[in-house]
C-alpha cells in the first residue's frame, strides 16, 4: 500500500498545486507521452486542478493506438489461417482493423488466444509442435525486452514453430516528429518513466537542447504527475531546458543494461508507421537478420491489403495532441467502447477511453474549485517530495 498512501496524498497534492500556481506567470503547454499518465490525469482530474494557463496535451503515448492499420490487418489475416495459433495481450482484441477485429476472427473460427506474457506463447508453441504460434509483439521500449528475450529463447531452444509479429515503436523519434510539426504547441514534455527505466535518459538531452524544451521523466501516480508538472513549469519560467529525473525510484541515467543488451542483440532500428500520424524515421524496431526466421511477416507473407480508416474517426488528431477526445464529433455517439471507430477508444491506455471511462463527455473541461488551503503553513518545496 506504500505507493497508494504516499503518492496519492491529498495534502501533498495541494502543496504541489499551490507551488505550481505560485510559479506560473504565463500560459504553458506540456505534453505527456504515456497513456498510463493520461489515464491518471483524467481519472484524478489533474488537468482541472492545475491553474488556468497550464495545459496538458495528450500525446501518442498508447502503443496499441499507434499500431498502424496495415499491421492490424496483417494480424487479422495471419490469425485467420487454420494452421496458426495467434496469441496477443487482451487489449489488442478489440482494436478495429479494416472491417473487423481479432474478436471477430475468433468468432469466425480463428484460434486467437489471450496470453499474459510472450513466454506463454512460447510455451504454447512447445506444447503444439504441429501448429504455428504467432505472438503479436507491440509496444514502446517497455515491452521490447521481454519480446526480445522470447525470440532469443525460441532460437536457443530450437523452437521453430514460433514467430513474432513486430510493431515496436520508440518514443524519442516521436518527440522529434512532434516538435518539427508546424502545428506544434508543446513547450515541455513529461517523459514516460517506464520507457526510461529500460532505456535510460541518454537520448533526451539532445532533444531538449535542440528544441529548447524541458523534459521531465515522470511516474504514474497523481503526485508523480504533479511533481513532473511543477519541475517543467519552473524550468519554463526560468527559461531553462534540461532533462530532469523526477522518477528516481525506478529510473537510472544508464537505464537497464541487461535489457538494452537483449534489445540490441535481437532487434534493429527501422522506420515505422504510426497510426493516425504517418511514417517516422528510425522510430521502430524489427527483428535483426540473425533472428529473421522468427519474423511472422516473413513467415506469412500477406499481400493485397487495402486499409481503410473510418472517415468519422479523428483519433489521429487526438494522438498528435491537436484535439481533445470529446472534441471529436463521433466521441460517445458513433464511437464508444462497444462500437469503436479507432484504437484510442478501446485501448486501456487510449485517451478516448480515458475520457469516456471517466465521463469527460462535455465540450470543454470545467475547472474544479480551488483546493482548500492547508490548516497549517508548510515549508517551501525546494526539493522533490517524490522519491
């Protein structure tokens, strides 16, 4: 219960909000690049508690949501093959492709199974040597190490009926693309703590310097978010643009050396398309030549795919931070979790899902009343209270 007690403390949240409010002299726009952080922000109303002028823009922080439609359609085609057992985490089953999703494939006779680890899929492959087992490997840098380890284990154990359908994406190139966009309003970033726990922070100082934006590595509890906002706002007010680690309980500058070594062995950097955004150079991984035989796209060539996004879906604008979910005309009407037009409505990290789940259905978020002052004066927050 430690993190619930310490990182959701209302009194400390009021102190952080007071400190942010005392620091702000002009409007600032910050982007969180993590769907988990987006859900924390909306669930706890953090965006409504912040002072006027401090805006949180939801970025492309949901790996399920940015998985390109072409890859989804390839997954549907592979999963429908009679010799295939298609394994995936549960949040991919409702993601709409062109005309159907993995639930529909399963209802039509496809062997689609929900697993809780890529190693579960490898076990299924060992137990069913007469079947081809495919694991849908998506995600940011966070899920790359276990997926890489599974392919490494398959090769080491000589399991030939296992393959990985890869759609891994990398966060720093996405930040670069956001900052290069003519419509960009972002002045600072809350970087995803789980990504940095794997990769470290080495890629961020150059981005911060080149675009003159602060980057604050932030966790996922309410006080983590508020502390990240506090540090970013203070930097902006001082005209600074450095990388700060506000999540030291999980993140080290050098990241996780063992995880990095596994990624480097199994994957290689490649260009990757992001759903609703387009192709971003060097923003993804694919299996390296040494492990290419375990690449499902090579093992099961799929041709003739004609992708088609619903015209009413504006999830691409949501993913780019150009639109809040409730500003989409289809939100909550034509597009709901039961009838989703885009992945942002059904993913557990999707911004549209967060707004729908926590009933942000109005046309504009209303500001909550100012929190009551502390009954006793508190010392200033010069050092981070989040450790």
